């Protein structure tokens, strides 16, 4: 089997690497620090260095873009990273497999489907949309083979979503304040389901040249999701309320990541739900049961849940 290159060793990149290892693949994980899960070949490299990445990718079967630049540096860090991976795929003939999200659609009033136009008008959404447009154009021109998988906020081992960050307060019985409307319906994606979908589409040539949605773990408001987590943990449900806007604005004066949140606040202030039916029907995948997702997330967070 050929070499599989995974750029990034966060929850998705590590999940992809582990899934590939179980199939006996030769897996190379590329990060700036040279980290990665056990069993892979680890390479310390700036993946935005197109020359170095292209050299590494020679003879590779696939390049998985599972990188995740700092949230406040997406507009500066993503374009060179994406361009380098696209160039490496074009030169090596490797399949380019992109882990993405729902930002590119922008605020919509309907359930998000993979064929929805990428109409985002804010910088973070535009940079993610442009990444896929560039890859798709190269695919359609015959310069590369590319495929993209999109997911929502992650829950599960390694996730750092606003839901996961609330678990310590939940287990301590403390009041929880969340971003946006606590009762707005929201789609959640299990980290391991996202990784599994990336590996699945890579192995299906009929899936290439189009975007896919990872199986949705659950459609639950933040209040409902935290109540579900309390039930799994065997603790009482605690009070959940919205974080006052003035507190968020004040925090943004000192924290560059929080300062980025107003553009994407629609994702937690109103219904934010996606459709995974095509993935389930055509790829035969299914989401991990929601209680199990929460259990794994609580265990990974070191909460003492068994």
C-alpha cells in the first residue's frame, strides 16, 4: 500500500491516522512540532512550505488536510497552507482529502445540504469556501483529484467546542453560561465520525470531486446537549443561561480568539442544522450513538467518567 500523508495531529488528523494504521497503511503525520499518534512516521515541517511538502508527498496515495491554524489567524494562515497542499497533490498525483466545516455556507434559513451554495460574506467563511473552490476547479481541470468532508462543532475525544468546555462546570454543579441562544437547535459532529468519513471518501473514487457531510451525532440545543451529558455522567442537570453580550465584547478586548466570534455568532444564536442523509445512503456510514459520543467526550476530558 502507498503512503498516506496526514497534515495535522489534532482530533481529526490523529483519528484519520489511527484509522489508516488499522488498515496497515504507511502513515506520515506532518506537524510543526513533529507530534502525532503512536505508530505513524512523524515529520516536523511547516506544511505551508510547498517545496518541502511536495518533496515529502512524492509517491504518496493521499494527502489529508486536517490542519487547524489558530482561530484568529485563519485568513492569514489558511491560504498558503491550502495552496501548498494543492500544489503537492498536483505534483505527486496524490488524492487531496479536505477536512472542512459549515462556515462556507454563511447564515442560511434552511437545513444545510452539501449542494448548498457557498455564500459566506465574512472572512472566515470566505476563506473556507475559497479553499474548496480552488480544489474543485483543479479537480475539474484534471490537475488533481480532490474531495471534501464538512462537519459542525465537534464533540468527542480531543474536541474543544463550547460544549466540551462546559463539562467541568456541569460536573461541579455550577451554573453554565453559553454563547448565543441556549435553546437554538444545533448539529454536533463526533470527532471519530468525521475521521471515519474522511477515510471512507478517500477510498471511493465515485465520491471524489464533491463535498460530503459527516454523519450528524445529534441535533440538540446547548441546553439539551448539556442535560444529556448530565444524564450520561449521572449528575443533576445544572442551570444554563446565555452569556450577556457585553461580557463577550469585553473579553474580546483582551482575547483575539473571542474577538473573532461576532462574525460567526449566527451559528449559536439560531437554528444551525445540517443534512447527512446522502452520506448515510451512498457511503453506508452512520453516526456513533449520541450517549456514547458524550461518554467518550467526558472520558477524554478527564472527568472521571468510566
